[in-house]
């Protein structure tokens, strides 16, 4: 994960708890390669509660205890929806499509 994104995640203080293992936040992120800032949705999953959590640890902050407890995923988006809905769209939609495809194959 790029250093500026790790720094943006580390500086985030307002995380919305979606469940016992997942928290979500958002910020505007400006890459040096972009003309304008873009919305970044950040998701963190609690590793002790969910050992097989997806995402990446913040290597830049390995010495700081709190960052060892989470895996992080980021989504850059232009969707004008609540952060939780954006996350659900990116994560759940592919799962639903796969399940629907598998169901269709079973019913044939």
C-alpha cells in the first residue's frame, strides 16, 4: 500500500463500526497524479476477531500496536452514496452475482 494512503488511513480518527469486526471511514485523497481529490472509502477489519480478514496491514506503522490489530482495504470512488453502501456494493455485489450464476447453473 502506498505511503500517502497509509498516512491517510493512520490519520483517520472517525471510524464507523459496522459490526464487531468491521469499521469504515472516508476521506478525500489527492494523488499527485490526479487533477483533483477523490473520495476514498477505508475499511478496517479486526484481526484478533477475524484472523482471515482480507486487506493489508499498515507496514509503515508496524511498531505502533493499534495498526497490528487491523487489515485495511481502500476504495476510490465517485459514487455519491453513504460509505457503508459503497463498501457493500464493492464487496457484496460480486458475491451475489456469483451466487446467482451458481443457482442458474443448478436449475438448468
